[in-house]
C-alpha cells in the first residue's frame, strides 16, 4: 500500500488521488468516491485492506475537495465528466465503482451515462435525485479557512432541490449489477429513497446495515465490508 498522494490533470483541472494494491494485482480496478466534505483518505480502513489483495484501488479527491483543484464550478455532470477523464488518463477502461453519499450520486450519474465502463456499482447511503419539498437551504460560506470549497455544498443543495430529471431517469440505463447500501433508521436519509434507486436500476439490490447511520463504512465497517465482498465475489444480488 502507498501513502503517497499522486496528481494528474483531467477535464482541465488537477485531481489528487491515492492508490493501493496496484502492483502485481490483476483484478478489475476499483474507484472509490468520497462524500461531501471529505477526500480520498476517507476510504482508508478495512475495505481497502480487504480489496487491495485482489484489485488495484484508486481514491480521487473530487473537485473542490482535498488536494484537487477548487475551481468554483461543481455541477454534477461536470463531476461525472471529471471521472471519465480521470479513468481515461489512467487507462482504466472498465471499473468497479464505489461511492458514498455525494460520491455515490456522482457514481450513479456516471454509470447511467457510461454503462459500458462500469462492471459493478456500489452506492452507500445514496440519494434519489427527485425534487425536494421542502427544499434545502443554500448556506452562506462559514468564516475562516475550510477543508473543502463550501461552494460545493451550495451548488449541491441547489441541484438537490431541483435536480435535472435526466439524472433519475438515467438510472434505468445502468447495466452493472448494483448494490445500494443503507444505514437503517439511524441514518438521516430516507431509506425508502435508496430502495427506490435500487428498484430503478435494472440489476439493483438494496441492503440495510442496521445502526450504520450515514457513515456505514465507518460505523459498521465489518458489516459493510462483508456486504461489498459478497456482492463482488458472489451472486449478483448479494442476498
């Protein structure tokens, strides 16, 4: 495993990323997308330890986060295009894509737009991109230096309030077997929305990790790893 943070240019910006298990490993590459306000380091832990023996792993900092550029524009289609360019720069034609929360939304949009490039898809605590009522507030930036560009949150909330209908419709175009993981009643997100996402994806399955909350991979790491490993190595519906 490597602790080095690498960078490349993709879609006109610098993207920082971490890699694990890339030497002498020939499984399908796995790309991990973090949640709002975090970076690729958030994935370091049991999941990485388990997957790195079989798969090359790549965990980028999404634009506006970590050591990647903070260009001020954070449309979801732009983030999806960042991912496409990131894969192209690394020569990754087809990947397993794992995303958490905000990162899972980007992963789902990408998988719907480029189904041929995703072998399997895992969406942890994802959101159904349907109009919100009541809408989320658009917060003002907090004072002082921040760990990520607060404009990401502002633009995300606007897009979450009035999402492009294409994003939800495009879930039906995903061809990869898809596992949607919810954290149960302790999550602040509606679990029924996650179940609806899984139903809309042709080969989707929804599983609940009880008491996982919104940070399932951190709150219930053993259960999360078990669900993901079963899904990746076993039956497509992981049940």
